[in-house]
């Protein structure tokens, strides 16, 4: 990635149109591969209807607005709402409000019917049946009403207790399986981290994270390299769900800041997707370009980007290894992980949309425009998606086919 950044930074002006066609084909195929990753990760992240709602909400919310602080807020919100739902903290008040509203409506109807019955009428009055006295009739009506009410109350309470006290068979089986999941540890590599050490590592990380973000927000004059480190440190902290999640974060935290042009981002992304390796390495490419574009050595920017994107994950893994044995069976921890995973997966759909909107580049629009402007790029995207999903093509092969299809289009339109 560092060598690629050196080559991209030396490009001045425009490229030949055949190169733009090649890169547009790479971008279109990349969209198909990322869309497939979104679908596959969604199948793992969605465990019930509520996690599906969280994923849908995070994807829509990330599409509507973009800011460095916005995506972390959505991640935290996803975890918190899942805890609230799993613990049924709002179910009781909502049901109580519904019951109160229903009771008031029934009471209003009863009053209306009583007033209408008490109004004088010209209809002849029918004499009551002498077989039963008014007292007997009142007792019979009261007994029938109490019987119906008690039956309704008993059914409601049993249903409510069943909803609260006894989880469904699928949920109980899932929790039991998770709580009694066997832990397989190699005998040569035992986990020697104590929970106190893990807690200290995570606490130190949180303090360092707060200091970095606070200094970035408070200090008015600090270098671009510090902002680069802070943004990538934030991205590395909140990334959950694998490599595809990092793409929208890097675009928001690097390109939106104006440090790297959209053209260079798309060129680097297209080429990076055609090579094996994690998407986190793409941060090194962007860090090097950021340093070069602002008058700093490229190696310094690449090193800062490497530390910023990888350091949070390494520290959090070390800290979590110490406390995971004590937390892995906690219900609230499972709820947080479930919500955060669903929320982060929604960001991948945001990446699909963002790249789709700027994936088509040419001599006249190097910043990119929508791939939907030409049906051929839609075909390329669909080919990559179908090839990887149903014919088990490796993603680099599918992206390479997209590049060839882009050059075929260029050859056809220039004949």
C-alpha cells in the first residue's frame, strides 16, 4: 500500500481514458463484492427482528448524515437500544399506557351509554319478568361480569408472565448454548492475563482515547498528522464486523477532511480490492497520501496511519482477553455485542451507496459520478455479486473480471 501511494502521488493532471475505464470497472466490481459482504455479514448479525431493525436504522441513519462523531454515536446507540429491548425496560410502561388508554375509552363509552339510557323516551315501558326479582337480576349480571373479567385478567396475566418470565425456546436454547459453550485452549498457550490486568488495560485505553479526542476538539492549531492519527484512532476503535466496515469510515475521516482527493481514493480502493490482504492496510495508503499532500514525508504519514488504525484493536484485544472469561456469560454483554454488530453491519450498506455514487470516473469527471449513469457498470456490479455468491469466485478474480469488462466497454465505444 505504501508503494502504491508513492505511485499515485506522482500522477499529475489526467490519465488516459483507457485507464479510467479500467478503474471504473474495478470500482463497479468492488461495489458488487462489498454488497455481497454486506449480505453475508447481515445473515450473521441478524438474530431476531429487533437486530434487523437496528441494522436497517443504522444503515439509513448513516446515509442521511456524515460527521466524524456521528458513526460512533450510532454504534453506542445500537448497543444501548438492544440492552433496553432485551431487558424489556420499556415494555411495561408502554403496555400500561395502552391499558390506561383502553380503560379510559371504555369508561367514556359506558358513561355515554348510561346517559342515553337515562334520557326519557316515548316508547312503552316493558314490565320485568316476574320470575326474577330485580335483586336476582342484578346479582346474576354482576356474577357474569365478574366471571368474564376474571377470565380475561387471568389470561392477560398468564400471557404477560409467559412473555416476561419464560423466554422462547429458541432464545433459551441460544443462551444455554452460549453459557455452556466449551472453551478450547491449547495447552502450550494458556491465557495468563488476570481480570485486573485486563481492566487496567481497558481503563488506560479509555483515558488515552478521551485525551486524544479532547485535544483534537479543543486545540485550534495542531498539525494535519495529529488529526490523521486521531481520526484513524477513532476509526480503529469503533470498527466492528470486519474489513468492509472500514471503507466508509476511511472515506468519511480522510476524504471528507480534504486530505485526499476522491479520485486518488477511488484509484487506491480499486487497486487494493484486487490484491489479497485486509482492508485495514488501505489506511496506510491514505496516510501516506495525506502526508505528501500536506508537505510531510510519506513514510511518516504511513507509519502514523498504521499505528492509528491498528493500535486500538491490539490494545482492546489484550484487555478483553483478561476480562472475557468473567463477562462472556453476562446477558448485558451479549446484548451489547449483538446490537453493536448489527449497527456496524449497517455501515457496509452505506459504503455500497457511497462508492456507487462516485465509482464512475473519466476524463471529464475525475471526482466520480454514479455508476448508475451507464447500464454497463450495473452489469459489472451484478456480475461480481453473482459470481462471488453463486459460483464461488474469489473476490480478486471477480474484481479483475470487472476491470476487463471496463476495458471492453472502452474498446466498444471508441471503435
